[in-house]
């Protein structure tokens, strides 16, 4: 049960500083926490509450609304198999059945070695490439039983370590706004007038 | 009185009202005001629109969809949620069409789909909006044959409140209250969709001073209060409207009893005072009335120890002591009782020529604070600026905190707090100045020097909430600070934040110090053997007075000590005679709140044991001392009181009341 | 990679030789880099815009009538005009939450051409006086987040975003924000709640029309990724060139994704208002017809929320004014195709399950009704349904959407269309969306349900009776 590390608190402060209201950073900070521990711990939620000025209950209320946040340890790799219409039409049910066989766990379960958690997921915006799945939010398209087995074998053999970071890490690139480049962030109540450049004249 | 008229009070009425509109509800043309919601206009007109999530004292969310009505639109009738749709001039509203009926029945069926049908064993059964509306607006049958939602039930979300998630219909009333009214967002919706549930954070209970309100406003039996669970069924409850005297805010309540026992208080929506809310201390105070440890019979000291005795023996002893006191009689306390109690004891004090009396125990402010231009709670909340020179309002005057917080968070009231440490209000204060004990006046002068503050104070009405923040320091420091504000802002008004239940009433009907001889002085006199007979009227100097040593010496020094109380207190242990007093709910009368508003308190149960109302005891003693008490019942006391106390009765004795 | 073929950079995308407004770079391997973007005319639209007064830019967008691509189809230029005068600040929130079943386009736009989107955001902010932009990307889209983050970092470094853009007086920040998995957050007011750090539960409209009361209670423009991606091209080529493509009421192009039982499911940029469903499903440059030896049974024309169409409706063009009366909507440009092998009740279930699962839980009809529909439907699919259940599906639907529900006409059944839209008892469209597939399936293919259920007379349990 870990609060955010010093390094992550620094990142958190940077993220918070981009918003007119600290609370807007709640979801990004929850991702940061999940990146740190693989799932969102209670201490982290309490810590985030302190950082954004919300009660722990409010942070938990927000966090538990969203699918991606886990509140207990999950596999290093979370495989989400899409089961919505386009994929269903192209055999998602069968793929899920096969996955359960291959991994020896039911949907929502984690393999004994703690490496893989497999879940039924909803539409992943890859409907033309059905059936599809995501491994820690990295896609596999037009998945067949064979390609699924190959994926699992690659994961087990660690052949995908470079492509697919451990669960919790989503984007590996962070936005960074250099202090001298930013236009500046203001709380709405501190802004009384139109932006200076919005003066009816051409900007260039 | 309706919510919108409340708003109207905030913006005083002008002769020709620009906000007046007229709408048609079910064919009847009625007057309404701009911005008012259809549902509240309908409520005022007696057209009941079923609802679950709407509560007139909280912002509407339009979630339950039970309040849908038909409104005539450009493209024919439209269904709208009446709790989120404001009235508009000429609007045509129908609340009883086929389509409305169909929608209402549909919603009820959907709400019942996952709702357990355990009404017979549910605390809410018999007073449950869902149950009632299922009868009045429901389909009469459920076609839901699937398995219902299942949760562990019920779970304790605090020491006082239990939550049964299976019964919850997710109306957001409790969570909204916690967030919006109490400012303690310790419960929240969690999960999503059909799995949505109200929960606390793990290991962080719903520890709010106001948690009981969520139980009262829950439209089903999902939230229940530990002290009431399974105590009684609504149909064998008797109730009368009264006033809470736990602190001096004076919230309106209904006192409910069953089989001659107090079982529950419910908040009543008194527009100028508590808006329907109660703090938990007040709401659950009936537990002390019901306590095992209540005094039931008089006691008298015989060879060093207190032993039970008869009323006549006890009163004889007291009367004798008073007669022999030749004027040296002191009366401390009186704030616990009614105005009538205090008034009769003041008469007794007069009769025996006592010049030593004080309803406060050196724990408030000089009674002179009542001489300053006074503010009401409404006036305070509607001012532009409030200066808090008081104890932590959240701790001491909880519902005043709720009113101030509402004004500060929703209506732009700016609060300047001067305190020695962070209080429950600090995070809502516009400015919070920390100062060393005894330096409030300097802090205030420094503040007045600040340009921004000066501008703020100049921008409109200023009210000072004045009370004793720190018992260890002299009240003079607070008064000096109040005077400092008044000299800079002469038009400022004062709301005395004197904590004890009826302290203002007791002071104003005759238990105020005579020529400045206050509790401290009286105890000093007693300590030096200058008090023959010391009466503790619900007062416990040993626990109440900051200077405990002085209290001890006073009790030892006084020749004869009488304690009139509901419980054996630290001090009454040292008394020569202890008289059992009737408690709250056991006697009729009136009480005066911190703004001077006089309201009634009612008798709901018979007094415990042989205990009697304080005023009766005083009357009895007057009689025994050969004076004509001139009163045989409470009505006569009140007549006499309003005759002999000019200030009394000048304040409103009735509060408008509405239930939610 | 040859025009017309798919390619590994943009899986499922087929260029074809049609006019391209937003997908012109999709086949370039490094289309997502600043260098390639600039080399191919990137940020020229912004330069052109900044050289003109904001009002002129706004008018240019108005006269192009770019229909919103998020589903509602409201013209972008007009939406920007709805902000109350003299209320500041105003914000731009970019809706990149693409999650509507069948929809696949915004993700490609963010992965393949992030700078085009960024440029679009800047033009919108400039035209409407918006002082900060929040680019909300769906949580599960890791690559899109990485591409946009990189693009933003590069654009900031090069002075395209942030302070004194292109050396002008125009300054605005674009903040990358990302979600965490909740379809309903795509709804604009829920998007705003989510961006404020709350549970993504929609607000009631009225009063919360974002343009008036949006992010932090301030005027807020919410636009879809594709909508904004049109702006750079528009600024370079002008509204006349834009309206020259497509029809008067549906100008320009739009991206559509065709999934399901066609030979070549894929993402295509088509001519708005002109291309018909028949072209799309059977045309050679598009999906090339049904799978071998199969015939078309039905298709969903505008995302999972849309009532279904039959072969009868194939000749309708991508034109709201024709699709609406025919009983459905174009929505988010997602076409899901079912051939004669399709198990209709099961297909409907995959959609109803989606919406029931994605309900935010705020309003009763959706929270309770959606799940109820799903429960009944899955019982029927498992062969445990009764004929009473079929009427019950309509009954529950009635509690979500009172009155007649839109559906297509059918020669086979001899029924005529009920036009879009429907009435609803819910706050947003998730509730009705859970009912749409049920209603379409039941109305258009009732026999498949009847074959599944056992006849039983239904004995009601009296709820309030039990409550006594
Ligand atoms: C349930 C629901 C989900 C939605 N999901 C999306 C979405 O994923 N992406 C999107 O751009 N718009 C979505 N919309 C539409 C948005 O509410 C909004 O209309 C749109 O983003 C406006 O942008 P546009 O005018 O450019 O189309 C959704 C609407 C609803 C009711
Ligand atoms: S319709 Fe569903 S998703 Fe939309 S607000 Fe209501 S409960 Fe939430
Ligand atoms: S009372 Fe209006 S929606 Fe609940």
C-alpha cells in the first residue's frame, strides 16, 4: 500500500499545474498511481485526495467509475478481448472460449503464475479488424486461435517486453510544457475578460 | 414557507415584483416567480408531484425521473423533469395526463425492480416515500422476475448510521447532503451503472456531526440510525413539534415518543433557523433523557453523605436555608431550562433579596453583549461580510455553521475569521487570522488596516458573530475586539454566539448578573464564606468553570448548597440538597435562541420518577417562604412573564414550519 | 503503399482515389511526425487563419457547414456562435473518447495525423476566443496518447502551440488529458464532469448546455476529433472548395468504418451526402459485398445506438435529412453489417449488453431498464425466455423511451418507417441506445425471437401487495 513516490509527486505537481482546477488532474494522477504499483492502492487514493483537494471517498468514487482502474493486484499483462457487436459477429465469443482454454482461467481471472489477467471488454475502436484484443492497451487485430496462442507464448517468453510495458503504464510519452513556452494557466474566477489576442484584428 | 420565498427574503421584496410570472398547472392559473422550479411551484399550490431525488434545500439533480410532467411546447406536449425545469410565464403544465401516469408507473416499477420487499421489517415501513408512492403512483404489480441485486446488509458506515445498499434507490440525497450541506464528503457514489452504490472510503467512516440528517432525508429505508433502529413503528409514534435546546441555535424539531419514551427527533424546516437540518448531538439527545442515571428522587445530606428523601423534607431544608440566608442567596445557571423556569427562579431570587445570579458560568460574554445592535441568523447570512469572533461554530453551534457555510459557498458571503487555531470553518473563510489568546483586538485592528478588508467591509452589511472562543482567557478580550470592529464599522450588527441552550432567555428574564456581579465574582464571594445559600440551577461549576480550584473553594465556602439537576454532577455531589429536575420533553415552556427568537418546547412524556420542572420548584419555594407565587400552571407563568419582562415577547414567538 | 490497399500504418484504412480532406497523410509511414507534417503543408492553415481577424475565420467555418462528426451532426461554426457574449474564459474540449460500438476513425486521426488535429484545435480556439484547450483521449488508446503527446511536445518546442504562436500575439495551451474507460464519458457533459475529476455522469440539458455552462461552469465548446481535423484543409482551401465536395446540406467528406460480414471491412473517407450505403457495402472501391455466398440481412447505419436498416434502405445516401425519416441516424459513421448467418437476438444482445454495462447509473430508466432488457434478452438467447418476455421488452422500452420508437420500413413485413428521433425519459442517449437494438431486432425479426421462446401465460407478482 503505497503513497506516490517523491518522483511521482513531482510529476503529479506538474500535471496539476496544467489545469485551472487541481481536481481536474484526478484521473491522470490515478493513472500515475496505477503505473507505480500496478493497481490503485488505498494509500495512493488518499494521497491523491490531498494533492487535488478532494476527500478519499470522492477520489474512490471517481476511480471506481472507470474500467481501467484496478483496486487489487492483476497480472503483469491484462488481455482485454472485445465482445461488442463487430467483434462478436466475427467470432469474439469463440475467441474468449479459446482464451479460457489456453490460459486455464475464466474471463476476469489471472493465471497461476500471475503473468496474465484476461477480461471481456467492450468496443475498442478497431471494429474493422475484428475480432480484436488489447494487451495492456496494445492491439492485436483479426485474432485467430493460432495468433492468440502465439501472443501468449511471446508474452510468456518475454519477447514483447519492449513493445508492451507492464500493466499500469499506458502512454510511455508524457506531455511536458516548458515554462517559457506555456501560454499560462488561470483559475476561471481570475479571468474577467476575453484573451488579449481576441481583439478583432488579425494576429499575424 | 417555500424555498423560493426564502430566496425572495434574500432580495427584499420591491412593491412591483419583476419576478412574478403566472403558469397553468392542471388547468389552474397560479402565480409563480421567475427561476422557481415547476415542482416547488406545484408544491406551494398543493399539486403534489411524486419525487425521490428532489429536496427543496439541496440543488436539484434530476436523477430519479419520478417527477416528470407534461409541458406544452412549440411541438406539442413535452415530458420534462419538474425538479430541474424552471417556470416560464404562460407555461402550461399537466401533472396527471396518461403519459405522465405511464411514466410515473414505469419509474416506480423500475425502482422496485431491485428493491427488496421487506417493508414489514424495515424501519421506514409506514413512512416510506417509495412505499407510499408505489401505492399512489405505482403500477400495482411488478413483472420483474430476475434475481435482484445483492449486497451485504446492512453495514455500519459510522457509529450512528447503518446503510442497506439493497434498499438504496441511488437518489443522491445523502451524498449530496454530505457534500453540499455538511461539507463532509465522506460518502460517495462508487462503481457504475447497475452496480452503483453509496459507500465510504475503506476504514474512513461517515464521521460527520450531521450524519443523522441523511437518515431523515433518505426516501427509503437504506439509511437507518442506530439509536432508532427497531425502536418503534411509525404508526405507534406520537409526535409534537418543539425546539431543540441542546445548543442556542434553537433548531425546530418534532419530538416523537412511543409508550411514554422519547424515541426520535426529526428536523423541521424552519425557514429562519435550521432549514430542516439538525446536528447529531441535538438529534440524538433524547438518549440522555432516557438515561438510566437520571435523578429520580430528592436527596439530602445526612451525616456527610447524600441520601434519598421526600420532596417536602428537601424543600423544607432549602426554604429554611434561604430564610436564614438574609439575602445572601446566589443562583448560578438556568440556561438548561425554559424561559419560564428561569423567570420563576429569578422571582424567587428577588423574593429572598438575592443580588447574586448569573445564567452563565464565566463561559460566555458579559450580558451587555445583548445590548449591542442585534442580528438574526438570516441577517447574518445575508450580510456581505461576517466577522467570526467566536468559538468553533462547527463544534459549538453546528447548524449555525451549516447556515454560514451555505451563505459562504453559495451566496458570496465573505467571512473573516479571527481565531487562535484552525476551526471547522477556516476552509470557507475569506480571511482567517490566527492570533495569540488575548490579542484579538490587535488582530482586528490590524485587519481593519488592510485595504482589501476595508473595501470588503465598506461593500455592505457587516455582522459580528461574537462568542467566547477560549475559556482560559477573559471575556474582556473578545468584547474589546467586538468594540474595535464597531468603532470602525458603527453600522455593524452583533449575533451573540452564547452556547448554552437557553442562556439568552435566562439572562433576559432575570438571571443576568446584578451590577456586574457575575459568576466569577459570585464564586469568589462563596469561596470567601460570603454566600449563605448557593443554588446550582443545572450548573456544575466543577466541570463548567475554567478555574476549577475557585469552583472547589466556592462549593466548600458556601454554607448551604442546593443542586437542581437532571443528573448527579460533580458539583451536586457536594450539595446539601439535590432536587431532581424534569428534563427536556418532560415539561412545557418556551426557549430563546441566540438571535432572541422565542419558540415553544413541549412535554411529550411524563417526568422521570418524582422530578419536577424547575419553575414548579421555584413556585413551591416562593409559597413556602410566604410569597404568593401567583401561578398555578405554565400558562399563568407565561402571562406573568410577558407582563413583567418588557423585552420578552417582543420577538417572534412563532416560526413558519414546513416538512420535507 | 498502393492507393486502395490497406497498410500497416493505418490498419483497416483504404485510401481509394477520392478527395481526401482528413486522411491525405494516412499512407505515409511518418505522417505523425512534425517534420513530415510541415513538409506536407502542415500548419499552413493556421498561418492563413492567424493572418485574418478571428471573426472572418469563424465565418469561413460557418459557411463551410462542417457537420459535427461526434454523432449529433451539429454544424461546428454555428456551435461556436452559441457561447454567451462577454462571459470569459471560454474553453475548448476535444472529444477523443471514441467508444461508440462500430466507430473507428478518431483513433486513426490521432495516431496517424496528430498535428492535423492540433492545428484544428488552434484554429478553433483562435476563431472562437477560447483561452485553453483540453484534448481528451480515450484511456485505452495508448498509441494515440503517445503520438499526440509527442506531437504536442514537438509543436510546443517549435512554437506552434503555447505562447505567441508562430510569433504572433495568439497564445493558447493545449493540455493532453486522458480517460480511464467509460463509454458514457463520450457524452459531452459527462466528458466535462470527467475532465473536472468527477464520475463521468452526464449533466441535464437544460440548463447545462456546454456552450453556455460547461467546464468549471464556463462557456465550453466540445468538438469531435474528426470535426476539428477538417479545419486545416478548410483554412488552406477555403469553404467554397469544401462545399464543392458533397451536397449543400452535407458538404465535404466524412470518415466511416464498415465492420462485420463484408468482404473488405474497413475505414473509408467518403463523399458526404452522395455515397450510398449500397456503394459502401457493395462498391468495388469499398467493401466489395458480402462474404462469399452470403446475403445481407440487416445493417446498423450509424453506430450501435442507431436503429437497424434492412436491404430495403441500401440506396439511402449519407444524408441526415433522408436517413432520419427512414427511421435511423448517421451518428458516428459506423456501419455494422449482418449477413444471413447472423443470430439476430444474440447480435442485439451484444449491443444491449454494451449499453447496460456502460450506463453511468444516474437515471433510473437506464440504470434499471437497461439491465432489465439485457437480463431478459440473455434469457431468451439461452432458450429460457417465454413469449411474455417479448412484450415485456417493449414494456421496459416504453419506460425508457415513451411512445413509438423509430424503425425502418420493410417490404417483407409490409411495415412503413417510424422516423427519427424518439422521446426519452432519460438524461442522455445511453438508456435509449440499450433499447434501440432490442426494438429493431424485435420489430424487424420477431419470428427469430418467437422461435426461441416457450409459450407461457404470465402470472404477475403484486409488488405493493407484497409490501404490506
Ligand atoms: C452516450 C454518448 C456517447 C458519445 N460518445 C462520443 C464519442 O465517443 N466521441 C464524440 O466525439 N462524441 C460523442 N458523443 C457526442 C458528444 O456528446 C458531442 O455531441 C460531440 O462530441 C460534439 O462534437 P461535434 O459537434 O464535433 O460532433 C456521444 C454522445 C452520447 C450521448
Ligand atoms: S441515460 Fe444512462 S448513461 Fe445517460 S445519464 Fe441516464 S443513467 Fe447515465
Ligand atoms: S425528483 Fe426530479 S428527477 Fe428525481
